C-alpha cells in the first residue's frame, strides 16, 4: 500500500469554477429528458407546485447541508463521505454510514456512462448524416434504438461481432477517466467551465428554434400510422409524395391498408408465439382490427404488455363510471397489471378481470369497438370532463389541436390541479428534485470539501441550484414536449408521455421531430451534443468521491486511484452493457441505488446536520464567509420539516413501489443477480472503509482550527 503522508490537498481554482462544477454535476440528462416527461405527465403547470415544494423543503436545504458539511469535513483533511462523516459525528458507525455516499455515485456512474454513450453515438451519427435515410420513420428509429442498445436480448451487442455502440461506450468511459485523471481543477473544473456554457448555448439555440416553429399541418391518422409500419427505404421513397395534399390518392390509401394488414398479421403471429410485444405506438385503429385484438389476446395469454393493456382498458371502460374511466386512463401509462390492481375499488377491479376474460374469449372477427368520443357522447359526458380524459388517456385520439408552438406549450404547461390530490405526483416531484440537483448523491459533499474555510457556501449553493433550475424549467421544459407536439400532434404526444419513457422520448420520438425541421440534422447534433456534455459533467462528479476515498483511505496516488476505480466501474458498466435486455439491470440499479439509497443518504445528512451537529453550530458553520444569510425559517425547516417530508415521501414511495420490486427479485434471473452483486459490492465497500478507518487512526490530520 501506500506511503503514509497525505497527498497534497486539492483545491478549486476559482469561485466561478466550483459553482460551474456543482451546476455541471446537477445539469444532466434529468433536466432535458426526465423533467419534461414528468411535468407533462403529472399535471403540467400544476406539477410545479409539488416540484417547488420539494425544491424549497428538500432540495435547497439538503443542498446547503451538503455544502456546509462537505466544507467542514475538508477542513479536517477529508474529502469522501466516510471520512467527512467520521469527523462530523464521533461515533464508530459514522464512517460506515458514509459508505452509502460512495456506493451511490459509483453505481449510478456504471449505468449513466452507458446512456451517455448513446448520446455520443447519436450525435456522431447525425453529424455524418447516418440517419438521413430514416426520414421521419418512428419505426425505423425505434428499431434502430432497441437493436443498438441491446434491448432485445442480453449480449446482443456482441452477437454479430462488436456493435458500434460498444466503441462509443469505451470512448465515453475513457473521456470521463481522462478528465478525472487530470485532477480537480485542471480536469473537472476546466471541463465544466467550457462544457456548461456550451451546452446552455446549444439548449438556447434549440429553445429559439422550437419557439419560432411555424404551425405544422396535421397528418391524417393513416398518414401517422404509415411512418410506423413501412421500412425506412419505403418511407424515404414515399416521403416526398406523402407530404403533398394528394395524400388521399386511392393508390396511396390501398398501399397503406395493405401495409397495415401485413404489419398486424406479422405481429399477431409473433405475439401468439410469445415472442414479441407491440410496445410501439400502434397504428391508429389497430385494435379495432381482428388482428389487433388477436395481438392483445396473445399478449394477455403470454403475460406480455404492449397492446394487451390498451385493449384491456378499452374493454374495461365499458363497465366504469366516468371518474373511474379517467382514473384508469391515468394509470394506463404504467402499462402493468399490477398497477391496475391498485385501483382501490371493487367495481373497477371486477371490471378489469371481466375485461380480461372478455378479450381472451372474444372471437377473432370482433365487432369494431366504439371510439371513446362516441362512447362519451352516448353517456352524456360533459365537455370539460371529456377534455380532461382527452388530456390524460393514452393511445386514443380524441382530437388533434392545431399544431402550433402555443398549443405545444399549453399541452406541456396547462395546469391540471386535479393531479395534486394524487400522492404519486408528490413522490415523483421529490424524486425529480433529488435526481436533478444531484442532492443526496454524496457528490456535493465531496465537491464542497475542496473549498477553503471561508469560501462562501450559501450563495454558491443557491447559485448552482438556480443554474440547474434554469436549465431544467426554462430550457428543458421548452424543447422536447412542445417540439413533439408541433410535429407529431396531440395523440402521439400523449402516447409518448403516457409511456413515461425518457429514452423513448429522447432517442426515438425526437429524431422523428428533427426529421421534420429544416436543418433538423444540425439541431439533432446540438441536441445529442448537449445531452452528451450534460451527461459528462454529471458523471465526472460521480467518480470524484471514490477517487477521494481511495486517496485519503489508502494514500494512493492519482494514477493508482484512477486505475482502481476504472477497473471496478468498468466491470459494473460492462455488466450493464452485456445484460442489456429491456434495460433490466440498469433499471434495477436505478431503483435500489439511484432512488432507495438516495432517500437514505439524504435522511442521514439532514439528521447529522440538524440533530447531531446541532442547528446553532451548523448554521454558524454555514455562515462562515457567507455572502448571504440563510433565512431563519430554514432552521426550523432543516430540523423538522425536511426530515418529516423525507420520511413521509420515503415511506409512501416504499409502500407504492417496493412490493413490485421485491416480486421482481423473487422471480430470480438478472434482477436477483444484480441485487446480490450490489449487496456484495456494498459489503466490499464497508470492508475497505474498515481498513481505511484503521489507517486514519494512525495518521496525523490537519486541525480544523489552524487551517486557513
Ligand atoms: N443530476 C444529474 C442529472 O440530472 C444526475 O442527470
């Protein structure tokens, strides 16, 4: 092992640099992909109420707590959560609590870097025009995306030689480690100083582009279906003709009908074999066809998702009251039978079961189902209720609003206050705040530990938070959803949002949107380029805490610590890349580490600050060199409100999600293996902390009091 002297203490080069580095850590994929989807899905403008509550009572207070505790730990010569906790709370277990602050960033890095590499690949492919031939064919993009990331089967990136994405992954991995190797100031700070302004400029360009988009003509339903059902080649050959007003030409219509029939038959056959599910946005009217219903039946029998659930809901609606129908539409995005079971109403539950039986027993040549509009009219449902249902129900088109930016923004932001009574909205908004601000990750703790004693933390913390919020709400909220609306219309936007897939939005829907814009290819380069930069500035912050731990725990030099961490994270990331089927491993890590552990670390930190260090002492510490004063009310907030808010959210979240996640573990397979591997890694981390603690006992540490 190492020499017994501390490596020279690293420091930030400038005040602006540290703010940009923390903001860079915060601004990431969450701002541009995750946020717009969540906001649009959970009440639009109304989502901002729980969101700002979470910002005020969780995000900002915990951010100040992390900055303050990090800087204090740094004064004692510690930069990692185990070391920092060991000086903040003189208790033998405190360094072990810090193991969570190491585990979270390292494990999130393992899958985050893979997603970054998708962005790099897309940016490069657009740059070299590789997507030109796809035109606006959603099917081609979706197919390409699923195949490229290996969503179809484990190991598929290596099935026919090495897939191109793997090289992009290695490049992305290497870029991260090269920057980290260069050190805190020369590496991270310098990179963020360039990358953050660049990505903000790219985002501003995209915002201006979206806000100045002219109204787009609405496509007729079959036109929309067409782009999804024919090959990329056929699509590009037809594209020019199809945007002409002669769309209704009889030969065009019969071609489309034939293609639809072919597509439906093919999928019905595959679904019957249990081979596939039809998760793509289906062609309009698909379920009204005999083949569509056959797909749904086969999927129900095979316990698959896809169209089964859409059919299920259509059938179920027949037996429900209006309110129940709307509630069902809201739950529909979950696309899981488990979710339907959460409808706490025996009538609805019975209707769901009955619908299942009806679909299973229905003859192949079923009667066409009534459209929702007809159904509503016949039930005498008023316009406002119908509008709400229209806004929330998936995959069923009620109307296509004129495709203007104003309507797109309205779709994104019009408040739906009814959502506020839904506990899920409060959970999701809190989760978004944590993810987006990188709060509770253990990374702010680490970054702040490199500050000097009297460097301001209060205003800096707030500035980094404000930068993140600007990028999230003002930029992230203005691009993806409004642009999707303008080019793809109401139904597709609802569909994308209800599927709740961040990846679907970014990598399959938006490419279709770019295809419709003049100079779209270059806007796509800007989009994926900005996602890539935003991703890197975040993932760098996930690596630094472990580097700091290896250096201060074992006295390793930078080369050794970077190599050690590179080795461990490469193994984890390769597991994510290899076990890519339906991104199951990635999602399991995200659930247990990227959500569950974040709640725990946030809780530990706020308790340490408010109850162990104590409010008086904590606030005194926070205000050392501070350039603004924390309002007094925050003493009360940090001590009582934040822990209570966290606890309620955590328990509700566990209650809501844990049974399904535990059931997945019990099924065995990759989920179980992933969880076992994570537990083993966690145990290993704690062992290394044990060794480090022994080392620290015998090592002289700078005294906080004498440090300048
Ligand atoms: N805060 C980072 C993001 O938003 C992790 O992506």
